[in-house]
């Protein structure tokens, strides 16, 4: 984790961007992303040079050509290791007039990162600010994958705290819960059709790296991890760059992060391609009928984005593939025909595994909308037997707009670093939810509807118009309270009346 001096320096750089006139937090992240990419290019070129020196062979893949750029500047001067030590004015001229035009020519190498740099714009407003940012980034050891990943995660977290664009930030502990529930393996192909900053893909990559470290000793699986396992779609070019850099700094060399309007474009070329989908799509309401891809609107007639995304997920999944996705509560209980039909499809045509009800404040301060995690398996032949429910009442953070942690860092998340005391579970339900998820086909089926988790038979759900809301099935226990007998209550009231009248009389006597 980033702590101490480094965190303070990043905070100062962030503040400097704002005071320097860049008020959009995404633009701040974007400019830092460009600089991190420029540093990465220099590191890759340095590695190629060392390999050439060691083998006595020419550099097999030059990133920086020999000679000069179109404006007469030696390409060698465009490298991070060269311009980082020059005076601010000269650095500013080099980066703005030479390095960024060079970035825009790199798309031809086919890498995800180079492709998304074709529209690179340099908007840092002053040489002094550029010099400060370069110094700060240069002080971070980029050899340590955890450090540079944590650096970028901390920067991304500031999108949320800045009070803008919070829709791009699903709380990291909620993402981790979803990834842990799905438990991706080394041969999976994972997709987020609304990837934003690639938080779901990043957490999935960290899970696979941690749980299956042997895969990197297998050349085929190693290549699969770096090039074929992780796929993300978005239609915001800034977020494509941010998401790509997030994956790069977390050690994935070339994920497939592509421009795609997921609901508007046909998915025929992507159908049944993925074994896992993890997502929290932006549920914006309704789309124009003409804006919806035909192969989605043919399944169910609706313009509601929350329903269209669920149909999309089912189209993208391979048979046997699993999804863990966040949906607004309306999906669970909406009374419209389209809502009922989508729920029927999940329950009857596929296998609905679980519903995790999230607390209403989990996405504050941006929205207080109630939401849930749906976990389902694409089967095309049914398979739902019992649906497992869990009601998260506390996720480890306060549920007000401040969202401050209620426990120390090592006790947060679905797999805390230290074992929780029994009292801690009241502040963080996620470890309990994860443990009970593993028992959903066993002891969980024996729990009563009054408990925090329980199972509901498919037949009961079907008889309730496929209503999936937890409140439909949960039993609420009322605390028994002893009440006074009616005659005693009347006697107490008479006594109270007498005391009041006596008090009034005494007050009048005092005023005479």
C-alpha cells in the first residue's frame, strides 16, 4: 500500500494540477497516464538495448528509431531517461513538441496501449508542474509491480474523492468479493463489457496471479494470461487509456481493451466467447429503440439498459460460463413484462446461483440507489434448484456520504489479512458472505429465512412472478416486548395528570 511520503507527494501533485487549472480529475489521471506510458517505453527500449549488448545482435524491436524526428530532434532525446534531467523549460518543449507527436505514431505496433495513445493530448499547463510530476514519478521504483500498481490505484481512487466521475469507481472491496465468488482460473477468458478503469479485470488478474502462480512456468498459459485472458469494452477513449494503463501497471502486458458501444453494436462476433463476465455497467435508464443492437432487442423488447446488459451478458458467455454483475434493485422486483421475462430467462433457461443484497449506501456519495450482485451460470438448459440469498448490512465502511472505514485496513475486504473477532463481523459482513457462498449447496440450505443468508427453491420464485427481491422471501422477526396491563396504564396516566395539575397550581401560587 502507498503510505507516508510517497502518498503525500502524490497528493501535492494532484493539488497542483487543480490549482494549475485542470479541474477535471479524469484529465489529471489521463496526463499522468501518458507520462507513465512514456516512462514504460523507455524501460522497454533499455531492456532491448541490454539484450542486444548481451547477445551481440542488433536491437530486434526498436521503439525509438535512430536519427531525428520530423522537427529535427534526435529520437534519443525523447526518452524519459534523457529529458527527466533537463531544465523545466526545455523539458516542457521536448515533451509537448516532440514526445507527444511521437506517441501518436505508435499505434501500428498492435499493442493495446499504443493503440489508445493515438489521440494523446498534452495539456499540462506549465513547465514547473511538468517538472514536479516527472520528478515524483521518477522517484517511484517501477521494477516492483505491486508498487506501481498501488500507485495507479491510489490515483484512480482520487477520481472518486474528487467528487466527479464517481460512476467509474465500483468500491474495490465489492469487486474483490465478486472476483472471489467467481474464482477465475488460469484458462478462463474474462470480459467486462463496461470496463471503465478496468477495476474488475485488474482484480481478476491479481486473483489468478495469487492463486495460480504456476501458470507463468507454462509458456502457453503465460501467453494466454498476458494476451488473451482479459477483455474490456468501453466507448470513452479516456477510460480506455486509463484502463489499459491500469492493467499494464498490474503486470498484464497486452490485454484486449477495445472501443465498443456494448448495447449499440452487434455482438455476433463476440457471442459465446467468454467463460467469465464481471461487471457493473452504467445503468443510465432508457435508450432509443434505434440505438439498441438488433441481436439484443430480439431477445426481449425493452429499452431499459439494466435489462439489455443482462441479455448481453448471456449472449457473451460460453455455455457453462459464469457471471457476477451488479444490478439496481429494479431488476429484482420490477413489475413490467420485460423485467419478468428477463428474470424468468435467468431462472428457467439458465442457472441463477445467488443474489447478494448490497447496503443502500455502498455507492455514496454519488448515489444512494439500492443494488445487488447477481451470480448466474449460462446453461441454455435450466438448472436452477435453489437460489442463495445473502443480505450485506455492513461492508466495512460507513454508509453515509463520507464512507470512512469502520475497521483497521487489515480487517477490511472479503479476505482480511487478520482474522476478525466476532464483534468485527457486524462492521464487515463480506468474509461471512464469502464463507457462506462456499456452502450454498450444503448447510446454507438448512438456514431459516430469518437469518442473514438462506436459500429459496426455484418453484417458490416462479410462483411469485420470478420476483428476486430479498424482502419477498426474508422472514422478519419482531422482538417480544412486555407491555403494562391496560388498567395499570390508565392509573399511571391519572397519576401523571394529577402531578401536572399540582405543578400548575404551585406555579400560580409562586406568581401571586
